[in-house]
């Protein structure tokens, strides 16, 4: 075989790409045949996006059984099933342990490296792929893919190098965190080879309440249009408004969030929520972001209602607040205080102190008689969302209808495989996305090696 040729080339050295390399190289080794597997990674080192996962702690999988796991996968969880059963979450933990990385399981069945260092996950993946026989080449930005008449692929890189292969696996990720190398290259190549790409939009991102950001400068620069790179996109770097400053930094536990799209209830979530410099985030903020962003992109109006006391019915909460108000009113220390000040004392008994200024600002008509209603129905109109610059995952991608789920091979182009975020497959936060990338990458690698046009390898 000529120089710069390989049996299998994998474009992208992220979670899916490194697992594809390991799966392909292990399959060659298991069959006792020589086969060359090469990963072309555009960045100086592989796994850049893994390095920032979970704020550097890397929640790399979730140990829920398939029936529960699949509920967190969108839009067609059934497509993932063959990949998941080929490499389950438990097997992924064993896989990394065999590579020398210990794991710990925390609340919500989330698995982390015992060191809580994402770099340990990357090192284990690279080590396993290379020890199995794959080569990982960095600073190799693919510029062009040509399918040749004999069915092989010719790949040209930005540094002038050219490569050829019999099987090609595209694992280029999505558009999120472009500084890690995710710039959507795989979508263009997929379309070039005849594939459909489902509409792309950011998911697991901050949704931005109206009035949360000070958009005055942007509005002036864009002639009154706040969108910068897409409908509803509000860049995270936009400064906070006065309201945003009041809300930012508040971390709420055990609250409920209900999403309304064009006035109709669309989603309900219970759990923890964070107000950040981006907007509404945290576990349930991320959970609702997919539906919110998709609706905004498609021109719908979105608002969310936060219930600060979801465990208490409004009637019981009303009675409780009435009792608290009586206590405040009868307290001799409050005898000379005006109503506004006594009401703020009441608020300290039902809300975190840091949240009170924003609550009063957003609910100016609340008083001690109506407080229960406002606590259970704090409404935020959603003006937009933080885009690919800081979203966790890209929703949409290469159409699943054109990929064989049991092999990850294209139904349109023999020898072409897709895995990971480039597919129209995304999931909730909590380790589900990385496991999806690992499982699809591994199965694609195994099948590319198994079905190589080589009688010694094919089964």
C-alpha cells in the first residue's frame, strides 16, 4: 500500500473518532490481519471538546438501562439501540478501566473519571486506539473529499498532504464550541455525497429571558435586529441588563419549569436551575432548551413559567403565607415599618435573599394576598438563546433515514460511515451525549473493518 494510504480513515479525533479508531483496529487485530487505521484530526491534539466537558470534570456516560437512557435521546432513540447494546455504558466504563482509568458514579447515575480530570478520559481513549494499532495524526485539516471511480476515497488536507482509503468514517462533530475544532465540516461533505442534513440548531444552551441582556449596542449596530447569526441568537458576550445582574448567580434547587410555545404547554421539568451570564441554564434549563430553541428558530413565541414551590399546592401555600404574614405583622419590631418593608420581610421567609430584588422587579403587583400565585407562576418571556459559541451540543445533522443503524454505513454511498454529533442524534445533559458518541463511533469502526473488501477480515 502506497504512503498516505490506509484501509480506514477517520476524520475527527473526538469521542466518536477515537472510539471508531479503537473499534476498527481491534477488529483487525482480533482477525489476525494487517489493516491500517488512520485518524485525521484538524486540531493540535485530539479530544479538545472532551477536555471542556462537565467544566473539565467530564461526565462521560450515564449508567441508566436502555429503557431509561433512551428517553433522553432525540429525535429517534431507536436508531441508537444497536450501537448502545454493542457498547453499553457499563462496557464503556470497563473499556476505560482497561486503559488504566478508574471511574466514579455520582448522583443521577453519572460516571466521571475518579480524578475528575477530563484529560484522563482523552488520554485513555488515545492510548487504547494507538495500542490497538491505529495512528492519530493531528494538525490535519481536511479540505476536500473525493469519491473515486473504484469506490475508494481521496482526501486532501490543508497542509498539502493527500490520503486514500477504502472505508471512510466521518466523525467531525457539530457546530458547538467552534474553538475546539467543531466547525460543521462534516455536514458539507455529507451533502456533497448526496446525503440530507436535517436543520441544525443549538441545544443544551442558555435560553435568554426578555430584558436579561442589554442589547442596546447591538440593536444600534444591526438597525434594531438583535439576531446576530440566526433567528433568536443572542451572543453570550452581550452584557447583562440590570435585571440580568439581579438574577445572575442564583442557583435554585427543586423548582419546576413549564415551557409554553405559542401559548400551549409543551414541556414540564422539575429539578435544579441556574441563572448565569448567559441566561437560564442548569439541569432543567438545559433540558428545556432544545424545545425552546427549535420553536424560536421556527418563528414561534416561547415563554416559561417557574414554580418556586412545586411541592406545595397553591391553596396550602396561600394558607402558609397568610400565617407568616400574621407573624410579621404582629412582630413589635415591625410596628413602625411601612407595608413595602414588611412585605420584603415576608419574602425573606419564602425566597432566597439574593433572588428577592429580581422577584420584586419581575412581579411588581405581588402582595401578601397574591404572593402564592406569583411564586408558583413566575413568568419569563424568552427572547432568544445562546448559540454555538457556548452550547453543549448541536441538534439536527445527517439524516438517520439514510444511515443503516446496525452498521452506521451510508445507504447511499458504500464504504462511507457516520458517527457521533454529525448525525441527527442528540441527547440531554448527564453523560448521554458522550455515550452516544462512544457507542456510534465504536460500532462504525468495527463494521468498517469487518466489511472491508478483504476476505481475511470480512465475516
